[in-house]
C-alpha cells in the first residue's frame, strides 16, 4: 500500500508547527524571565537608592544633632561658670556684709546705743587722806585723773566705759567741782568707779605698765585699785542714764 503524499505533507506541517510552537513558548518564557529579572533589578536598585538616601539623611541629622549637643554643652559650661562666679561674689559680699554688720554693732556699742556685756575691769579712784602739810587739792581726784584712765582704756580696746554706773557716750563731757564730778550734767561723788568691758588682761596690763597710768595716779596721791571681772554688764545709754 502506497503512502499518501497528502498525509505525509500534513505530518510535516504538523511537526513544523509543533517546533515553532515550542520555540515560541521557550522564547516567551525566556522573555518573561528576562523581564522579571530586569524588574527585580530595577526594584533592588530603587530600594538600594532609597536606603542610600535615607542613610544620608540620617547621617546629616546625626551630624546636626551632634553640633547642637556641642552648642548646648558650651552654653551649659558658660551658665555653670556664671553660677560659680555668682556664688563667689555672693560669698565675698556675704563676708563683707557680716563684717559690716559686726562693725556697725561695735560702733553702736561704742556709741552706747546697745547694751555691753562681757569680761572687763573696774578701776576705783579714791581721794587720799589729807596730811595738812600741803594743798588739799593735791589729794583729791580731778577730771584729769579720770580722763587719763578713760583714754588708756579706749586705746587698749575697751568696748564700753561707765563711771559710777553712768555709761559714757562718744561726746560725753566730764567736769570736776570740788569733791564731785559732773558727767553729762549729772553729779557723782567720790569714790569714782570706772568700769570697762573688754579683754581684762589687756586692759589691766595697759594700766599697770611701768610708768603708766596707775603709777602716775599714785604719784599724784590718788588711791587706785584695779579689779579684774569675769562679767561687766552695762545697759544702753537710754536705759542706763535715764
């Protein structure tokens, strides 16, 4: 039986179409695969570019933050130094203030505006017994004797002085009138007790130094006694001399 040429031709065309179909399928797969690879590469490149941009942004923000932190640290150091300067100035002014307060209080004590309390001494001046052989005025206490005691006490650092309980002021006046003395208009008879608030050892040493006030009073026939006292109390002038 002979082969039919028509059938043979059909078989060849079918094979040809099949091959073409296979080639097209493979080509399409290759093209699709290549497209997907290209798409993935573009996405990867886009993501990488985004990461790079974000990294640059973060880096710039970090640098800016570091610069700001540096500025804030410098401002903090300046403020801390300013505070330290204020503290030093305050401490200095506080010391000056306390010193001024102490000086003001000392001056008010000297003026007699404040009471004076503390250790001190009491000097008693008495008229000597008159022998009848010389001038009787040579045996009584005069204002010059009292002034010599007062001046020595002031020079030696006495904080407050009183005579027979009368607190002396900076402008007190003393005059002698026979057997009595007048202090700021008030009269006081002998004996005259001069009290002083201050370092009792210093005050006593100043009065009793060789050739000093006590020796001069004794040479003027004045009876002198010096007593150290643990506490001397003097009221203010307003209360004590009223």
